């Protein structure tokens, strides 16, 4: 049975309000195509930015590596307190003493070479009188001794008037 409506109560009107509320919305096909297009654009954009970032990182890495290399080189110089350099030297063979000496040409600039007739005299002055220290010194090798003997034989064959091996050590001055 249906309920009877009471006549004593008055009807309340429906209350309606317009409000904004978050509710589920299913995208349309057109919206999905639009989103896919935008997604592709954003994907390309992020790859471009990442590519630029990699290039910048490589540049910074190369610059950093260069600076680190400079630091290593300078540290090595500070720690060893020397470096090897190519310098013009005069090389003297002391066949009597069995040594080979190297002197920097810059150090010999003040030495009056023309005062010495033979290399032995100059070597005596440089080594024994401690006028200039050699920059390098080592024992003479058998090959160098043999070369000296061969030069003496060749000079004797050329008709040099009995010149001995010692005389072959004369210092050439210009």
C-alpha cells in the first residue's frame, strides 16, 4: 500500500546550485590525437635539451681534463724539481780517463776556446779545474773506443804525418 501523503506538510522547492567539481572525464578521440601530437613534440624537445646538455658536459669534461692535465704536469715539476730538455751541448771523449762528458754550449760561451790547442787541455780545464760542471757523464763504450782506433787508422792511411790519436782530439774553433 502506498503511503498517504500528509497534507499538512508543505513541499520544499528543489535547491539547485551551479558548482565546479572534479569528476572523471573520458577523453574523446580528437583529444587523444591532440595529446599524442603534443607528446611527440615534447619528446623531441627533451631529446634536444639532453643532447645539448651532453655536448656541454663533454665540453666541460674536456676543459676539466685539460686543467687536470696541467695540474698533474705542474705537480710533477714541483715534485721532481727538474725536467729533461733538448739543449745544445759539446760532447767530449776522454779516452785516457775512459769517460764521455757533455757540457752545455751556453755554459761554454765565456770559455776562450782558442786558448786551448787540444781537446785534452780544454777537458782538463773544464773538469779538473772545476770551471764548469758537465751536465752528463758516463763511461766510454767499447764501440766508441773502437771508433777512435778506426779513425786513427784511417787518418794514418790518408797520409797524415804520423798524427797520433791524441792529436785527433783537437778542438775546432770558428
